[in-house]
C-alpha cells in the first residue's frame, strides 16, 4: 500500500468516526447519588454522550441518563469540565419506540406547590416536572375545574389546566411550555430542598385559612 492509499484509508476512518458523533440539543435526565438533574445532550454516539449540566460528578463515577423517546443508559463519567460531562456507556436499556412516544422530559422532584382552584388552595407534592407541566400528588377528588393557577415557590403558572385526576394524583398542563433555563432554576431549588431535608406535608388549605395566616 502506497502513502496515498494509506492516507485515503485514514481519511475514511476519520469520516466514519465523525459520522458516529451526532450534534444535537436534547433535554435529558441524569440520575445519580439519589437525585435527578436536568441536562442537555450536546452530541451523541453509540459509545456515549456529551451532556451540558450544572451537576458536577467525579471522573469514574457511574450514573444513569435518559431522555423521553430514547433508551436509558448506565454510564461512566469519562471527563467533567466547564459545565459539561463526557459519558461512556456501560449498559444501554433499549425499548420499543412505539411504546414510548417522544414527549417533554420529566424530572423527578421533591418540590411542593400551591394549586389554586377558585378560592381553594391545595398544597401538593410534585412528583415530576417538565417544560409542559407537572404531576401532582396529595389532591382530593376534584371535578373538571377549567383553569387553575400553580404556585411553585417563586414561580407562578397561571391558566394551567387539569389533564387527568385519579387516586390523589393529577396531571397538570402549563398554559405554554417554560424555557429550559427556568426549569433548571426550579430544579436547582429542588436540589437545595432535598439537601436541607424538606418534606411534603400533604395539607389542603382554603383561601380564608391562607389569608388569616398571611
């Protein structure tokens, strides 16, 4: 093989390697050390991913990541720098894509929220949250109530709607999707609450009770 053929073969290998790394912008969930963190997949290949996230693990640490519509994977942290992680896949858990249609990524939380329906306020737990809505628990059986307001500490989401309600849980849809930056700030507060040992009290309050306590 002459030098030109050798160079041509090397170029083909380089092109194949480049094709394996796909640049993307896809929200994902990282689960590690008993917590859940929002991330954005910046590029992906069969062997791993690069994720932008505020979560900073140590090199060699094992964690799990997933996104809606894609597989979940156990991975090892290959590197961590400048708000990004390089993850090397260990095990990828595939599923039938038809069974899990793409949707907004849902991040588990320990947050609490106040849901206002008319003059009644329900203090509920938030099992998970996404850009498009949240899953609340601790709600009594409520009828089709039209629009509601959701207060999540310093954030307020007016004109939210009830998608379903059963067995004390409810799927609530925001009026419009929230930006990833805002969702990340909410989840960072959730991490602080978890570290401080905050717990959901499951109470239901009326407007008059809240007003008298203010």
